[in-house]
């Protein structure tokens, strides 16, 4: 039957591999005899440990799926509850796709360790904004979906509006960010960079000095004479400092003042 299904496109290669493995094993957890029966049995969280053990021993799930399921099992063992009392992955996804439930789902995801530590603060800000009525751009459900949606310059105003409401952009950078929006829409970003980090990284390369200086003039970040100085110095100051704040901090140190005076003199 598996050969027939595979030959006629009724099963993917991966499904066929799993089916052949299962055929050699015999019955699954709870005596289930096929995919539908096993999914029905294992979708009940009460059987999670038994099913995880079976799947792990027989290589029936990917390592990433197994790790995710183990994290869920650990939270449940510690007395946690699935959001909305959902009983399986489909129910949980359906419950968590409703923005009204975002707080409860975020709490569970944080406990289970689904959100990387370095993303938790931003995730909290997003949850707070959604609870206050802000709509995620394009209805995106997670960071990957949101990044994909917002990488298209057509959506830049919608994405910027959400980022502003969520507090992703520091207040001191808001005005600069607003100046960039028309240039992003027009496809004029240096190196087609998408955010501050990627733009900064692109403009650190000496090969892109002129392009970045011209962009800074058009965006209103630099006056023409400042841009000329930027080009002349390669965007770097004494001690390879970058930016006004970093260079002032370097040159305010008495130990660096001779180096700074020399740099200023040489660069005019």
C-alpha cells in the first residue's frame, strides 16, 4: 500500500519513510494501528510522555519537533496548563491565533522556552501593544512571519506604525526613522539594507562610504559639508571611533587628546 501511495503521489517521501518504519514496528502507543488513530491518541496531553518515548525510540519525528514537545511536557509536569485548555497542536494554534488570547499564549511560550532569551523583551512589548489594540502588521503571528512581511518596502508604513506603538524604536531615533520611510519605499536604502543594524553594518565597509554619505544627505542626517568630512575620514575618527558620541567619548579622555588633535589637524 505504501509503494502504491508513493508511486501515485498520495504520500510524500517523508510520509512513506515513516509509514515503512511504522509497518516494521507494529502497533503504536495505546495500540494505535495507523496515522489517524495514533494522532488521535497522542493529541491527548495525558499520553504525551508515552508518545514522545515511542516517537523518539523509533525516529518518527524530527529532532526539532521532539524538543518542542519535550518542552511542553516539562511545563505540564510542573503543573502548567496549555493555553485555553487546548488538547493538541491544532487546538492550541487555533486558540493562539486569536489576538484576544495573546497574553495567555505568550506566558505559556515563555515558560516553555519557545522564545529565545534575547527576544523576550521585544516579545513582551509586542504583546503589550496588541493588548492595547495594535494590530500586528499583515496579521503576522511570530517574529519570522513579521520579518518576512516587513521586509517588503510596500508595508513599511504599517510596520513602522506597529514598531512605534510597541516601543521597538527608541524615542531619540523616531524622527530619523520617519525620515527614512520615503527612501525605503523608493528603494533608496544603501545596499538595500532593511533595518538600523544591517544599515550600520553595510556602511562600516569603506567601499560603501560614498553611497552611505550621499544617502545621509538625502535623508537629512548630514549636511553636505559633514558628508564631505565623512568621506574624507572614511567614516572613522581617532581610535577608529564611529559617530559623534563615540568620538567625543574617546577624545574626552585626556590620554587620547594628542591623538585627537593630530587627527583634527590632518583632516582639516
